[in-house]
């Protein structure tokens, strides 16, 4: 079992990450990935020119590891990868890439879904979006909290 | 005497800046007491009395009754969101 | 909305497919992908040297389109892609790649999960695996049928 | 007189081959009658009487009572599985 969590302050190429994650993999039949992209419009429809994810030099990377390990421990999966951007992100760029491999399709879907729900509410980033109308801080939505609450601890 | 670096992450950093140095003329202080002292010094820092603003000492998230020693790193942070 | 279904009789590069699917995408925040890989061992643990997927010149590609369209119609998703290999496949190679984009994370997960469940039981392929112990035809498992039955029509 | 090409996909192709030409000295025939005739000609083809073996005419999946005209393509196929 390999669990990898990376904070990436440069770019994040989801296609290359998936290709590397698949490479040489012939024991697991199922790989589910999630890619989170920076959107060109905010929740209220206003244009977003820039997303900025602040991070803490120690706690942020550790939070990614903790959540990836929790995912690996909870589901019947062989490998878990999370790569998360920090810093400034333009619309259309990848914010987060998650991949999970499992012998079982359903377990791979559950694990990726779970990891994303936890990242949304627990990964230690502070997210700020700005556009022509000014800037605002983004917090998890009610839906994000409800999604997280689906999984009993 | 306790000398601390206190830093702020997320929305509270817009109001309080990224970092402040603090000095306490006592031998022990708790995270809760640091919040209270900051709120006393600075109207904007009363936001720290909101329990949604969490704290960490030397990169470990702690409760308000956690003690802080001289030289430790104290962080206050707004609600987090990844993904 | 774009729905694309492709039968690929050469190779299938999941990383490149994901990269192309993500390219220029700044309206949807969530992309879920599923990659199905040929395994080096069968369900009974026996070594598999070769997987062969027979296909029909008309019905197979059409079945992929029908299932991708059904997925797009059922969920709040913007784009759906399925690329499915036909022919001979070595262990570790990609058999199927599915990607779904949506403004909503949960809808993207549901849609990819649904499409895979339907592909497992309804995509018109005939799957044969062979190894040193001989060959056998692979049919959907009981689990595949139970997974399919979760979704009422 | 009806002349047909009948092809087989999946496990049944191992037993019956990929394709057979058939001739019926009648003017109309159904998919069910084609199954029965194949089973009569060839012991191995009795598997076609299993309803899990489905049929298509000119690439459209049909029931046993579907009629087949001369020149149409008839396919019998075992259980499918993608992914």
C-alpha cells in the first residue's frame, strides 16, 4: 500500500499524475480520480480572475497526509494519492487531484468521494477569490458540510 | 516573561495582519489568555473570541486551555477549506 | 453539453484522455474519472496473459453511446466521455476510461459510478481471458448485477 | 426462399463458429424459428434455446417473434460485459 500526499506550489498536471499513478499497475482493476478545477465564476456568478490558497508551512501538508491515510485505512484500497495546489491559481487550472486504486470498483469510488469530502472541510487551506468586483474568502458550503456528515467517524 | 510570535491565517489575516510579536510579563499563559489580550489591545481582534477561530501551538491544533511557553509559535486561523 | 463515446481498437492513454478532457475547462469545478485496467490475475487468482474483448461492428459502439447519453440525461453534468478498448489487451493496460464533468462534485461521482455500473452489464463486449491454465469467458459478476440494480430505471 | 448470414458472439462462438450461412425454403421465418432450426441441425447449437442467448437483426436487438427477411444479418450473442 502506498499513500502519497503532496502540496504543490507550482503547477499540477492531472493527466500526468493519472498516467504515473496507472503506470505498471496490473493488480488493481479500478482507479477513480477526482480533479478539482478553479472556476471562472464564483458561487454568485461573479467573474473570478484569481484564486489564492494560503497554506501553513507545516500544518497544511500534514493535513493532506492525515486525510489520505484515513482514507487508506477506511476502505479496501491499495494506493491513495492526493496532490493539492497552494498559492495563486488561474481559472481552469487544477486545484486538487485525487486518485485511488482498488481491486473493487465500488471501494475506489467510495474512497475518492470520502477523501474529497474531508479535503473540502478539513484540508488546511485558506481560499480567497478575487475579480473585478473585489475579493472574498471562501469557506465550505452547507452542502460541503452535509457531504462530510454522511460519513460517520 | 513570555515572548511569542503570533500569526494569523485566512480571513482574520485581512484584519490583523500576518504576524505579531507579543510579550507577556508573566510566567505562564494559555491560548485563551492570548486571544483575550489581543482583543483587549485591538478592537479588530475581538473576532478572535469567536470559537470558530481555532488555534495551534508549534503547528499542533490545541484548545484554549493549552499553555504556551516562550518562543513557541502560536497560530490563529479562520475556517479552512481545501479542494 | 458534449457526450462522446469511442470504441478504441488501438491503445488507450488514460492520462492523455484526462488532460484533453480538462483542457480549457473553467465552468465546471468537478471532474471524476474511472480507469479500468486489465489485471494480471483472474478472479480465481490464476495468471492472465491476455484479455480479448470481442465487439460487434455496429452494436458495440452504439451501446457505448446509448449508455453515455443516458448518463448525461440522468445527472446534472456538463460533459461525459467514455473510451472503451476492443481487441487484445495485456495486463496493466487500460480497458475503459470514463470522465464526467459537473459543477457539482456529488453529481460527477454519481454519474461516473452509474455509467460504470451500466457499462459492466450492458456494454456490448464479449470478454475472454487466457493464461497458462487455458481460457475462459468473463461475464458480469453477482456484484456487478447488484451494483446495476441500485439504480432504478 | 430466405438466405441469411447468422453470426455468433461470445462464448457461443467457441462452440458454433463465428458465422454460418442458412437457407430456408419458406417465405417468412422468425428469430425463434432460426434458433430451433440451428438446434435441430447441430447438437452444440441447442445452447441457442437458452433465453440468455439474445438475438439481433440488422444490429437491432429483437425478441424471438421478430421476423427476418432474406439478406438480413442475424446475430446471436452470449451475455455481454464491458468495463
